[in-house]
C-alpha cells in the first residue's frame, strides 16, 4: 500500500472537485462557514457559489487535504453529508460558450 501511495504522489494529475457540505443539525451554518474558510486558506484554487464550492489543483495532494479536513469537520458535527463531484482536469477557467 505504501508503494502505491508513493506512486500516486509522483503522478501530477489535475482535478476539479465540487463539494457541498450538509450538516444534519440545527446549528449547521457555522460548520459550513468554518469548512469553507479552511478551503480558502489552502494552497488550492477555490471558487464559491451559493450551492457548492469548487476546489482545483493536483488530485492527490487535494484529496489528502480534503480527507484530513473532512475528517476534522465530521469530528465537530453530530452528522454531516458531503457531496463530491470529481472531474479529471482543472476547469477553474471554464466559461460557457452560449
């Protein structure tokens, strides 16, 4: 397993990840704010909209970061859902053509 992780770290694959965090409790707002602030303070490109947050960068480091930060968020909430969409390419500069 360790050699597989080392191999993954050598691969520089760009990715775009869309995240939505839904804490299942009454005091949900601060949990979302804290998570978004963590994303903003990361080394990755982050774009926010009212329904989701997109994060862009190298896939493996980004997934390691998200795994760590999602785990911390789950420890601070009673129950939480994370929705993720992953695209194999950096789409932060996408502009609609219509």
